[in-house]
C-alpha cells in the first residue's frame, strides 16, 4: 500500500515562507503531483499541479508566490510558499497517482500575526 506523508506546515507570520514536503512510499508523482487546500467552510481547491513532463499550473490566488517541484528519485513533491497571506490559512493535501489516486493526510498551515 502506498502512503503519502506530509511535513513542513505550521504557524507563520504574514509575509513569511514555508516549504511543504510530501514523501511517498512509491513512485506516485511521476504521472503528476498536486497540492490542494481546504479552509473551514470551503470546498477543497487545487493550488498547484505538476505534469509528467514538468509543466506546472497554479491557482490565480497563489501565482508568483508558490512553486511546486518534484524529485522522483525521492518520491517527493514539494510546495514552496512565499509571501504568505492570512488567506492562505488552510489544511494542505498532496496528491499523486500510480494505478490509482493517493492522498496525503493533510497538514495545517496557519498564517497569522
């Protein structure tokens, strides 16, 4: 069974940075890797996506601030988050695929002064 474990979340001040990591026990990010987030009272939304060819896409709200990357040798996908805003507060989930979809457990990111 493939497991995805997220790390790097926590509490930061507005304008600060965090780097989320999602390490998998299998090669689930070769096809694609994604980061989603869900805030209280809202549905889960796609934040960033990286394709098998390395192309990336971002939600308009995070363009220019967030960067998704991948290290297939380590079975890990990353989300570098800069210039964080209070609106970025949410639980963040990573997602991969190999034969079926796999989700991380979710990790809290709180941006507050």
